[in-house]
């Protein structure tokens, strides 16, 4: 059975290469011909650990190929994974025109039974729309099924997440579709949870929103710790030791960013409200998250008072370590605010600087540096925005020598407060003294 993967963004590319690694014959396709050309040569347009190696390996094995001819890829395949983008509109709803376009292409090219699998994160009930669109535009009554198989990959460990999944959710409405998907994930049979399509669609949004909620919760507790003698790192540890709570996703800091959490929590809020459900809980979590950068900047102002003409080193731009992705990164709001206040920024990130240059081109106020030490040179304060391991390993004694004023505002609690202060720094962490 041949598999087509439509869309070669994060999800599509990892899915195509991952399914090929499982031994299936996969054809990846995208309407962006330049991108297909690049990927066909084994070059990944995004930075994702292990992805380029997996691409090269599966291309060389012959299991994976790419084409810009979306129609041909559809005609050739028995199972079609839909991995196109679902960006949010002004009100926070998922914008579904790309999905609808793909559904029409599938209808036009329906030359035999196919299973159409949505893998993009979509609102509950999307598969019903896909089914309706394909039904409306197909010629004759060629049979097809729709299914939902949401992707849970994290940027930075996407390849591992795909190759070693915790669970595989398969939402189907016929045995034929179920059998096709179970066969594709044969290797992980015991980890497959088969549900209805609505349930599968909801599991994705509900999971991401829950994790976002957990982060906002610990950030609220961090604010409480900031105003008392409690230490949020220890509160999180003490809470997390209860297996019902768990230790993961209790890291206080600048809040969540990236392409999923902010978008998914707003999308689920809208879905619920459109259906008449009170989604106030999620609205509050989103509000807490938005407040994180303001809290952080207040600390910068507390340390420096006036920001105009101050030299400020900013370490970390990506929304989290091990990625070059800056979508919804708190660094963007922080830089924008500091520039507005008249500060001169010295910025460094191991991977995300090229992306940031598109938003803030190098200027008198925004200088991109070659390393953290260069950024720290003559700075009046140093801000930690993303917790790259490279920063944990910094020689802080050297940093102190380089800086004009030894002030660190740490948005990610990277350092041991006692050790940092022992080196003569004024240190502002999150939710701890
Ligand atoms: C997330 C989900 O984890 C994944 O399952 C889904 O498919 C896509 O969304 P990703 O966006 O890559 O993945 O990042 P993740 O590692 O989950 O982190 C999301 C954000 O939360 C980051 O900005 C991170 O800095 C922040 N975060 C995470 C915290 O602030 N505290 C934590 O304890 C954990």
C-alpha cells in the first residue's frame, strides 16, 4: 500500500520520513516546488535534530520520494496523510482553507478506494467536513474513508517522538480504515488507541491545552513565590513527586510559545464557545501566559530603572531550546518592548538568529552577536530568554568581567542563585529568591 503525505512542514516531513523508516513506500508532496526540490536532495528546510539524516537514509533506501505534483501523488496512493497548515484567524479559530483545498484535490483524483487521514491539528468535526467536500466533488461514487491520526511530536525531538511514540491515536468510522492504519503502525500495535473520529480530534486539542494549563498554573504559583519566601523550583518538585501530578511541564518561566500551544488553546476555546461551552478556564491560562513577558520586563526595569541607551544582552531567541523556531516566542515581545524603550540590544541564539533577522533586521539598536560572550561585552544587564544548554555551561566569571554592570535577569531559572550571587552578580530569577 502506497502512502502519500501532503504538506512538507514540520509534521509532514517527519511523518513522511518516519513512515518510510517503518518500511512503507511513501511519496511526500507539496505545492511549493522549490521546497520539494530541496527536500528531494535530502536537505531539510527546517532545523530539527536527526531529520536530515533520516531524510537522506530513507531517500537512499528508495522508500521515500517527493513530487510537486500533488494530483499524481494522490492518484498513486491508497492512504493519504493530510499535513497542511491550519493557521489561526484573527479570532483564534483554525483557518481551514488549506485543508479544504486538499480535500477538493483528493476528490478530483479519487481513482479508487483511499483512506484520507488528517494529521494536522484540526477542530473536532473537521473530518465530517472533509468527508462532505470529497463526497461533493468526486466523480461517481468511488468509495473512501476519512480518519484522524493526530500528531504529538515536539519540535527538537520530533523524529524520536515519531519513531518511538507513547501512544498512537487512530480515529475511524469503518473497519477498513482501522485495518489500514493499524497495519501502518503494526510495529506499535499495543500502543494504538482506536477511537471515534470526534474523540481522536479532541484528544489532540485537549492534550495540548492541558499541558499549556499546567505551565500557566506553575507560572501563577511562581508569581506567588516571587512575593513570598517560597521557591517555585522546589514547589514544582514537591508537587511533581506525586505521580498523579508528575514532574514534567512544571517549569516556571517565560511561558509557552511555539506553533502549537498558543494556537491550540485559543482554537479549543473558540470551538467550545461556538458550541456554547464555558471555556473560561482556558481563557485564564492564555491570559496568564501573556502576562509572563510583562512580569519579566518589570524585573529588567527594576534592575535598570531607565532602559533608554542601556546596553542589554539577550541570550536565546527560539521559543525553546534545540530549535530555530521563533513562532510565538517570548523573545519577540521582549525585544519589541526593549527597542521601544530605547535600549541597545546585543542578541545571541545558537540557531534562531536568521529567523529573527527577518523580524528585527540588524540596526543601531539591534546587534546580532557571534556568541554569548560577545553579547555580554559592556552590557548593563544580561537577559536569559531561552534555556539552551550552551548558556548553562557559560563561564560566568568571564561574563562578569566583560559586563559593564553584573546584572542577570533569568527568565528560565538556569542558574543556581547562590553561586551566581557568589560571583558578584545581581540575579533576578523566576519565582525564587
Ligand atoms: C507541543 C507538544 O508537546 C506536542 O505534543 C505537540 O504535538 C505540539 O506542541 P512543542 O510546541 O514542540 O510541542 O514544544 P514543547 O516542548 O511541548 O514546549 C512548548 C512550550 O512550553 C515551550 O515554549 C516551552 O518553553 C514551554 N514550557 C514547556 C514551559 O514553559 N514549561 C514547561 O514546563 C514545559
